[in-house]
C-alpha cells in the first residue's frame, strides 16, 4: 500500500495536545480499517521549535488519509505520496 505524508503547522500546540492528536489519528485510522477502508497510522516527526511536523500513513489513496485527518479534527496543510525509507 502507498505511504502518504501529512504536513502540519500547528502553532501553540502543547505536547499534551500533540499526544491527543496522535491518539485521535490512530483511533480514527483503526476505525476506518475496521469499516473496510484500509488505512494505518505509521508515525509522526515533530519539530517543536517550528510548530510543524509530518505524519505518515499507509493507505489505499490520499482521499482516505484526508478523510481520516478531517474526521480526527487534526489540521494539515498538505498530503503527498511519499517513500518510506526506514531501514
């Protein structure tokens, strides 16, 4: 399945709020998958000094990733197909 990178800029977010957003992304992805729309949250990379980050999802298409993030209530600026080069 393709991997998608979700870019975010969330000024003023606390680490607790970031953790809550991550939990929401995981739970929403799990719910979508249980409903037959294959999507999996992979991980987040966050740059605190810039209040921006990237979250990675595995999914059938970008529209599914967009829907997950919108339903989870997590703001994003862009969704792009990416290559996960984790060794």
